[in-house]
C-alpha cells in the first residue's frame, strides 16, 4: 500500500529506470517482487550530489563486518540483506561504506556484503542512480602514490562487483601528520575520475580550510568535488561543522552527515543504567548524563509530530487509512527527529543500520520537516549539553 502522493507531486513509475548501471551481471527481475512495506516517504524525493540523484537520507554500513565496536556476526547477514532490500525498495539509493570497514579477517566485509546484496536484489536495478555506493579509501601510510589509490579503488570495485562507483571519497586527509602524502591522495582521485572508475569524487573528515585547498586543486585538473562527509548531528554541530557547511554551500559541495545519531546516543534508548556493549559505553558514560534536556526535547517533538502526521493522513485519505501506517505515524520517535534535524540543516544524513527495525524506523525520518521553532528548541537543548561528541582524530581544520 503506497501513501497518497503529496499535493502537486509528479506521478512516477518508480520501477522504470532507463540507463545501464555499471553492474557486471545484471540480476534477474522477477515480476511482482513483493514490497515488505509500501513507501514510507515520497520515493521520488531526491537531492543532487554532483551529477548523482540520491535519496535525502542514505544508510551507513560501518557496522557490517565490525565485530569490535558494533558486535557484527556473520549470522546477521540475512537480516542485513533484508535491510538493504527494504531500504532500496523504499527509495533509499545511497549506501555509505569504506575499504577499511570490517575488523581483522573481515576487512572489506561491508563492501563485500553490499556487492552481494546488489547482485541478489530481486528487483529492478538498471540506472546508475538506482543504487549509489559511496565508498571511502583509507589514507594508509603505504598508499603513497596516486596509482596505489587507483588500485585501492579497483579492489573496492572488485569487492562490490561493480564497474563504477557512485562516489569515491578520501576517508581522511593526511595534512595533520603526513602532508607530503596528501598530493598522492588528490591525484589518485583525479585518476579514478578520469578513468571513469567513479562517477563523482568526495572527501571525508576534511575541515573548511583543507576543503578549499582540495577543491581548488581538483578544479585545476577539471575534476568537480561533489561531497564532503563529516560528523554532523545535534551532538556535533560546532563552529567547524557550520563553517564547513557554509563553505560547501558556496562551492556547490553536498555535505554528508555521518554519525547523525551520535553513535546511537540520540536514539533515546540508552541511559546511564543501560549502556551499549563494547567500547561505545566509555563515551556514552561521559556524554549521556548531560543529555536529559535534549533527549526529552527529541521525545516531545516526536510525540507531537506523530500526532500531526497521523491526522494529516486521516485528512488526506478519503477511504480507510491503513492501521499499519497510522500506527507508524502515531509512534514517531526521537531517532526520526534527530535524523530530520540533519536534513533540515541541508545535509544528507547516513544513519548506521543493522536491523529491519532500524530501517523501518529511520525511513520515518523522511517526508516531513521540523518547524523552525522545533529546530531552535533542539539546538538550544543541544548547546546546553555539557559534553559533545569527540571529533574524529583525522578531522583537519
Ligand atoms: N567518514 C567517517 O570517518 C565516518 C565515521 C563514522 C561513521 N561514518 C559513516 O556514517 C554511518 C553512520 O554513523 P554511525 O554508524 O557511526 O553512527 P549513527 O548513525 O550515529 O548511529 C548508528 C547506530 O545507532 C543505532 N540505531 C540506528 N537506528 C536506530 C533506530 N531506529 N533505533 C534504535 N537504534 C538505532 C544502531 O546501533 P545500536 O542498535 O547498536 O545502538 C546503529 O548502528 C556509518 O555507518 C558510516 O557509514 C563515517
């Protein structure tokens, strides 16, 4: 059951996708592949990242293969595959990964799983915009030449079973500790782009100053910089993030918000007596006790929005409203509000997901917007929190 179209929204056959994707073996397209759920937002809502059209939210896959921080087990793979299928069928076409994701022997597992899931997807994938994979290349100290970065890109393509990536991103800059390596990274991006291995290039963990430098270097080589990924959330909205956003806007670069849920702290499901397993608990123990006001704002706004949304659906539908949908809109949750805040700030959030429930709930962050008053209430509460997220060690100025 699909939702009624938004007023004035174009009619769109979501299944018709004209161009050929860089897939090596196109998957069969069984007729009538059933949706687990109808679209939970307007799936034609897309934003531009350089030449790409992507959903206003993507999903992050850091956890897919990471035992240490995220407790990954191979037994989770079938649910992860369902997560991927459900997301794609509901219009999410952006998936973030990295060549360093996966701990120990599982290194590269996130890319490998995505490759398998794309291959086995029982639906139509024809256009390059149907699935946009954004992977990141680690600036390992042994990757010293542009050719080594191009090889890294080819290895990612191999694991992903693709001929071309959506976005090839530098995972971090070496400017802080090995500035001489930096040029090789940049030239690597140029070569990948020129060879057609990536449709767009991006960076991650670059601050505003370093972003201006790489943008101008790439521009001198005729390569547009399309995206900048940075930690960005209600727990990570300091001056640097805001300055970066301003620079991105002035250069036409799309900001991708990673850890939009503060590694899970903004979901509201944790507190001092209920911490996640593993190393996250150390960070959560320090930050969570000061988040009471922010978490209660998130909850209150979620409750209010949920009521408004279900009333909207009742008003829109002349016939009977599906109870399943009403239940969903009634039960809007903090997580959706935290993600929606990132969207309202003009970024593309990529919350990490590892269960069907996460995907279903996070899809509910789309199709609506917080009001300016709600945004300012959330930001005031966030600013009052005594401790914020620590910044990535590789983040540059
Ligand atoms: N460029 C970089 O250096 C960099 C760094 C970090 C992340 N990233 C990217 O950004 C993505 C997202 O960031 P992140 O994974 O660090 O953190 P996040 O998105 O802030 O938090 C994700 C975690 O929150 C919990 N969660 C998600 N949806 C939920 C829901 N609906 N209800 C309850 N809990 C929910 C899950 O963990 P639990 O259920 O275990 O609590 C999930 O793994 C990553 O996957 C990765 O692709 C990039």
